[in-house]
C-alpha cells in the first residue's frame, strides 16, 4: 500500500517539571523505515493517551519500563493498519493494536512491551483503545485477580470517571457489589450515578472525602481501587473493612510531582484490618486478552458497559491533549486520530 | 488451693505521651474474685510484655481491641495455674495460657480475646510465652499464610533480634530462604548471624540501611517482614523484587509517637513491582494453634529454633520492663515472673 515519504514523530524534548506541558515534546521528521525480514510496517490510525505516560517521561521511570530518553520517540498504544508485511502472522490491511508510539508510521516485529494483536473483524477501530482498551483490561483483570469483590461488598473507586475507573465501577456493579465512585466535578459525578449505575459518587473538588466515605461506607470499604494516590488513598485506607483489598492501579495525583509524594499515613490500618494492598499492572495478563475480550465485547455491544471517547484530531494535538488528561479537561477516553 | 486475700493489679493511670513511662501505670489492690458457675480462678506465673501493649494504651487503640480505659486493668498474656474451677474443661493444677492481665489472680470463663488453652505436660512454663508464644505463632502463620517464602528467595526481617523477628528469620532459613536481619547494635547482629544462622545482618544504628539493603539484596527483596514501620519499611519498599510480599506485623517505631507517623513514600513501588503489602494478626489463626505447636515444639526441643528469655522478677517490675521493651534494654523475649 502507498504511504508518504516522511514519518512525522513526536519526541521528548526535556523532562517535564510538574504538570506536563506541550513544550516538553518536539516534532521531528524521519524517513519511513524499510521493512526487513520478519517485520511489518503500519500506519497509525488512533493513538491512546494514558496517565502512565507521565511516569514514562519522568527521571524515575516505572518499575516496568525504563524512562523515555531525551530525544526519544514517545511510546504509546495505537490502533494501526498494516501497510506492508514480511511477517508470517500479519498481512496488509490487517487492523492491529500495539505500542507503535507517537508517529505516523511504525515498524514492528510483532513483539515489544505489548505484543501486537489483531483487532477482530467488526470491532470499531477506536474500541480497542476505549471500551476494549488496556484500561478496560486493567479493570477486568484487576477485579478478577486482585480485588475479587463479592456480592454485597462495598467497592470504592477513585478516578471513577476515567477510562479505567468507570469500567471498574460498572464491572463491580455487574458482579453484585455496591459501588461508590470518586471523581472531580458535579457533572462527572452525575454521569457515574445517572448513566453508569454507580450507587453513589463523591465529588472530591467539592466534598469532604473522608466524611463522605464514612457516611457512604458505614461498614467500611471492602475493595478500594486506587487510580490517584495521595490524600484520597489515605482517606480510603482510614475506612477499610476487615480483610479489605486495596488495588494500586495508578497514582495520577503524584505523577506530576517532582519530589516523592508523602506516603499514606493510614497504611498501618492494613494491619488492624488484616487488609491487603497490592500493585497491579495489566501487562502481566496480556496472554489472557482473549478471555477478557470474550467477556467484555458482548457487554459493550449490549450497552451494559458504557464508555465515552474524546477524540482529538491530528497527531500534532497529542502534546496538548496529554496535558488535558491531567487537568481533567477531557470527556471520556482520550485519544488522537492520526489518520482515517 | 489456698491463695492470698488481696489481688495486686496494675492499671493504666494516664495515656502515655511518646515513650511509655513507669508512671503511666499505677498499682491497685483488689479482692480476689469469687468463682461463679462456668468460671475458674488462676494464679498468674509469668506475664508476657509485648510491643502491641503500647498500641493498646493509646487513644487510637488498634483495629482489633478497644483502647484500655484510664483506670482499667492492663491486659497481657500470661501462663497461669488454675487454683479453683467451676468450669468443665479446667481443673485445679492445670497450667494454662490466656489473656489474664497485669495481676496476681484472674477469673476466666475460658474465652476472651485469646481463648484460654492448656499448656501440654512437659512443656517448661515460660515456653508458651517465648519460643512457643504468640510471637512464634505470629512468625509461623505469617510466613505460612502471607509471606510464603520459596527456596532461594531473599527474606528480610526488621526487628530481627526480637521475639517475632528472630523466629521469622530462623523459620525462613529452615525453609531454604536467604535471610537478612535488621536489628539495633553489633551485639544483636552478631547473635543473628552467629547463633541463629541469618545469612547477613544490618545494624540500623550504625549502618546506612538503604545502602546495605542494596548490597545484600542485589536481586531485590522477595519477602519483607516489617516489625518496625517508619524509615526502615520505606527503605525495604524501595528495594522490592517483582511480586514481593510485605508482611505488616507491627510498627514499633511509631507506637510511641503521638502524631501519626508519615506513611512510606515508596509505597508506589508496590505498583511497579506488582507487590503486595498485607496486614497480619495472629489472632485470626488461633484455632490452628495445634498445627503450629506440632511443628514448632520439636524444632525448639531439638535446638533448631533458638530463643532467649529475659525474665524480670515480680509483677511490680512490669511498668519499667515495658519501657525497656521500646528502648532495646532487654535481651530476649521479655516477661515478668509473678509467682513461682
């Protein structure tokens, strides 16, 4: 298939200080690479923007990926179309999902931090990044393997209007739990209780989170799913039920801070409550994607798992859009359309 | 059996501020109680002194026991002799273990926070408080149910020269793990590596704990058993191996602080390392004491599980001895002999 001569890319220009800024990235033009034996070339269609990207560009990096070097291509999950292939498993025209990065074209051997997978026929091309994306897989495996909410238990989710949190709440609700979401703003909270079926919502920008958790969880929190860290994690730790499970899924409140944030003073409540706090990364479960898809796809198609997409137009909007991810200036799963 | 008319007791005089002081307690004389139907009277022989007592007398209390009220009898685990009984399961002369408190005599119905159990014939009377005590049961069940060290894994224990920590290290070593103990002072460290068979020891009073953990655990910490909290917990969290287990067993460094101590800033490493931090209380496993005894008693009798006892003379030494527990001015499992 024909393609342009130039591969537009966005690289890391400098280490962000605090909140990520558009100027932390810069555009670079590169030639479109040649396809070698065992490789294939894709054209990116949609790029996913995720909170973890802030950690990827920090000096500290993450436990699972080295920091992106200055001048290095920004990594990112994409849905892409295979243009040329010298790889047995991929053919021109295939719609695929992989870590192809902030660029128009990418070369792949099918491996990498996230094994490249094919998007099944009939699945709309944005779904693998939104309702069927890594965020949904995170919710699915984290609930199934770590949190294991039981019918009648109280599940509290922070970042509840986010791509992961909204699915955590809906799946927990489908499993018979009482669900309480924590989100920023009345509009997001109304969406949680009105459309997504959460039993209650706490607006952390307006409410006293500790007081509201006490009111809404009189018997304590059985499962706390943490996407944010900081004060809200500490508040939830102070309200655990016996044998509670705390899933550490992210810490968006601290990703932008340069100095290490203080730890949760209430951690010792894990002792009195014989509770468990466990870190969780979806990357450990990628060999079970098919199992998750078999459960999630019907829920999405039947409208039982609802979601929103916020699609920005053009690769060059990615740096500013990433900033919006942290300021809350987005409405649903944030992605960038690179090509149609 | 004959007994005195007066029951000497020690009660909580005031809430301790910071380090517990002898003056925080006061002596009270009470009549020896009458034995009602279904009850029995014991004479205490040995009283165990434990770090958790500091939490019991704090305003905050613990998740498993309400705070001791001002003027209330100090609780404590004791080995005692049954003097009179109107209870079907206990007879005069029986040696029993129970939460009988800081006093000469106690009335019991066999229940309470710790079910009263009989000390098997032939077991020396201090063993149920030392090598076979709650501290050893804590080590046994915490390793078996929470930490699950595998052969070849690296196990790090803080408070390693303490009654719980020393048993954790020895049992972990017997299961084939590499064991590193953290303790205060060269003498304690020499005891760990010389007599108890720890592979290495870190003297937190003299060494840089973070640097030594890096040296001694090049592949990370698979199991960290925390008896101390604070800085040392944070250092260990910064050095976790993938899928590490952190057992929260106590936090002696914060029991004496009145303001909540800062939480461990490195908690987020649980996420990158997909690790688990879990609170653990031996009280949840007391119905399995027999199983633990069947494993521990032979180890003690064969000298494979070594221990030290620091026995103070007379109930009136208890308040000062409790202080020694926190300053490190003791040598082995601390207890008070109340009667012979």
